[in-house]
């Protein structure tokens, strides 16, 4: 039978294999109903270089609800700032098999506007 989560994970696996082949630093996005998370992961895949989420106190003060586009935009700006502080300019966008739409798109566009290149 068709399972939506298995299909998403299959798409994510294909994307991550390609990013690993390129040996690029990746911006990985995870989304739940209530929150959105972003991590910048090293090319080897073993180390998180920077992270941001709607659980951070900085973001919580800015937006009370973590499950909307405004929260995703705030997380996008924050992850870009933290990446720049870590000396990272260029990343590969890993949307974890999620559709590039809504909150995922808002996070990506905010990160681009804040200076990340992908």
C-alpha cells in the first residue's frame, strides 16, 4: 500500500545521496505541525555546524505560534545569521522530501534574503 511518509523519506534519501556526492554543506529543514527546524550539517554528515528552530527563545519572543509562515521566516533569518557567524556562505538545500511550498518555501526565501546562497 501507499504510505505518504515512506514516499517522503524515499525522496529525501535521493536528495541526500546527491548532496553527499557533491560534498556540500547542507541546510536541512524539518517541519512538524507546531514547529519548524533548520540545521546546517557538515559535508561528511556527522556534525551540526549551526541550528535554529521555533523553540529558540529569540524566535519565541518574535512569533508566538511556531507553526506558520511568519515563524518559518524568522527561523530562516536566524539560521542564515548563524551560518554566516560560522563562516558558511554556500549550502545545498535539503527539504527532507517535503514539497517546496508554504513554510518550507518561506524559510528558504528568508535564508536567501539574509545572505545564504543555494
